[in-house]
């Protein structure tokens, strides 16, 4: 039965006070379903007139139907237009308090509309409280110094606090396994919090930051399960306690460490010889830990090298053994090589490995202790600085001896090396010879083609000289377009053949001058060294230079040889036929 079949029609009054003066009639025609509805029921006619309501509906109508712009009237109009049910939440003031009602408008026969209203204030408040709680949680996570995380069943981060962790942004961490950042990943305990299957409270984990520094975190975690109890991963919080742990360690080991570090720092400051710094450091480390100690350097081009040792360093532990462990391990490693325990720590300088410090003792001795690890950690930074100083010193030394354009020895380095070579020749009673090479018409290249082309030609000539020299010969650029080659243990005839080879190779560059009348060539002065003559370095260089000028006066692009002190050099400009006949005869 319709709500309106037996009930009088009640139009929406224009006077709001009507609702306080005349109650709506009770509706006897409500069927069983509507009668059981726990909220308000209101029936509207096709033209929007209230024609019936239950007790709660009457009260609800008095509050909500004050004017034609009431939300209830709008909901009724929408249901009539849609010819289907519509719903909305409507706010209304009851007894001075704001309450929310979930209202449903249901079209009935003859254009009538039923409105069912249920008090949803509790649900709305619960949702609002939940929203505020989540917002509060997000705010706390955002401003917290701790970082929150969640991992999936594969052990990868799927959530990280907005501010990230360890210098990484959340984007850097998402999808990655926490094990990648562990300082030592061989212990199950350190891996447990991020893959917790049982609640974990303040487990200590050592991770590596974006700056490659070790950080100690206290991790608390709980497992995550689905509705069927299947494990999905874990979530938790980590608090950085690095400073606290380091402070505790410092207090426990401060006396020994301070003594060792202070000694090493003083050696680095006061010792002028870089290698002596490391010798003193390894000696102090060995004595402090009752072990053999060593300091190694590393460079991408040179690999690992032992720079200093203390004690009776075992011959069984060579560089190849150590390099293999240092390449495969993390920053620290403890292993056994033969009959020895080895503990090592790599050193870093500006984000790159530049060496390692090592301790060794027999396997019959005690195992490595935390204080020994702390000492190595404490001195690693200072040793890294010392090794960087050694590398810089070696680089400066190399640059001071090298010609920047060609990479050959410069004049000063060549004269130092030549003086040592002459001393060896005199001591061993073996001959030697020097080629002093001055390019012919090189100025035409710079004038006609520019200095860039001239520099390129000089580099090509240096390559030619190196390719026509043995590994133990000395090759140098001693001036702008002047070169020198020391040929160890060669007589004048062999030196002349070498000069011919060089002239033949240089002939392929003759057109580089850009002037047919002035082809590029070379005048070579050959000076033979008599090991029994007692000739000085200066005299020998002057004689080679004089021989070069004889070659120039003889027509250029040839050579002249000076065999003895005080004798005039003999010039020679070989023909192409002469050079061809000597091709391949040089003693290499």
C-alpha cells in the first residue's frame, strides 16, 4: 500500500512556524520493509508536496524543509527527473549540533517519491577521524628524523619516508634491496629487520650512506600479512644512532686510538718525505696491535702496491693475494691466507679507493678484536690523505720530468738520466752514442700552417723516435724543435744506421711545411761515448751539438758523427739508395 493512499495531502507550507504548530499525520500505509526502516521516511507527491511521513520523518522534515531550496527538495527533484534512485549526505542542525544524514530518494507510482533518511553522523565522524589520523601520521613521518619503510615479499623497498634516508631520496631507494646498503651483508641478523617475519624491536643495522659512510641504525619492524595470513613483506622505522654508537666506541677505545692517530698525524705533518709517513704509520699500527702491518696504495692505472710494512711481513702474502681480497670484499675484510689471519680496510679519498691498511698475525694468535678494528677505522682517513700526498708528489715529479706536448722526457730529466747512463757505461766499459736532432725548416710549418699543425707534427715526430728506440734507450724533447736520443751499448756505425732510419721515417713528413722549397727534414749530430775517456756530461752534450751543426752545414737532412773528444765531426748526407741498403740492419 502506498504511503499516500489513506493519508491527507499536506503541502509544503510557506510559514516555517507551521512545523511547530501542526504535526504531520502518521502514515498507516507503510509496508513491512519501510516500517522496519530505522530512520525517517517522508513521501512527496508528483508536484513536490509532502503527503506523509513517519514520526522520525516528521521531525526530520520540520528541520530540513524550511524553504523551497532545501537539499531534500533538490534530491526529490533529481529522483523525479532521473526516474531512478539518487542519494546524498545532507547536513542538518539538531538541538544545536550539526548532524549528517544519508538520504535516498526512491521514485514510486504516480510520480510520487519516497525519501529515506538515516543518521550517518557517527560514520562521517569516524571517516573524518580516520582521515585526520592518517594525515597526522603522514605529518609525523614527514617531520620525523627517523625514516619509515616498507618492503615487499621480494625484499625490495616499496615505501620510504618522503625525506628519504642516508642521503638518498625515496626515488633512489624504491625498488632496491636493503642488502645493497649493508656494510657487512654476511650476517643474518643485519638482514632480519627488513625481511621480518616476526616483530623486531631496535635491531642494530649498519648501512652505507650515499657518501659511502657507515651509518648505524636501530630498526624496529613488523611483518605484513594478507587476509589469508600469507606473508607480504615488512614495515618499520629506523633511527640513525651512528653518532651515539661512534661516541660509545670512541669512549671505549679513545686512549689507544688517540695515541696512534696523534702519532700518525704528527708524522704526516712533520715528515717531509711522503713514503716515510707511511713507514712510520705502519710501524705504529704494528706495535699498537702486536701484528705485522702494511700500507698499500691503489690507482686505476697501476693497481695495488705495498708502500710500507712493519715487522716480519710474510712472503706468502703477496700483492696478488691481497688485491684479490680487496677487489672482492667491502671496505673491510678478515680472511685467512695460508697460515696467517689478515684483516684489512680500504681507504677512500673524495669518493674513490686509493689504498688499504692491513694487519697480519699467525693463525695461532688471537682473533681480531673490536679495538683493533676501531684503530684501523680511525687511521684510515689520515692514511688516505697521506697516500693522496704521495700520489700528488709522484704526479708532480712526473710532470717536472715530462714534456707536456709530446710526453717525452724534458731537457732536465734527460740530462739527469744521461748522466747516470754515462756512469754505467764507464763502469761496465761499454760504448754508447747520442743522437742530437734538430728539425730543418720547422718554422715554415708554424708560418704557413699555424702552431696547432706544428704541435701535431712534433707529436708525430716523437712517436717516430719512440718507435725507432729500444725500451732502455732515452728519448727526450730538449727544445722547441730539438730532440735527443741516447743509444745504450751501440757503436758509431750502428748509431748511423739508426739515424738513417729516423731520417727515412721523417721523409714522409717532408710536405708538412707547406713550402716545396723548404721541406721538413732533420739534421742529426751523432756523438760516440768512449767509456775510458772520462768525458764530462757537458763536454759530451757540446760535442753532440757541434756534430749537429756540421750536419746542417753539410746540406741539412743528414747526419754528422763525432767519434772522439777534440776531433772535428764528419758530415754525411746519405742518398735514398744508401738508406735502402741499410734498411733493417739496425741493432734493436
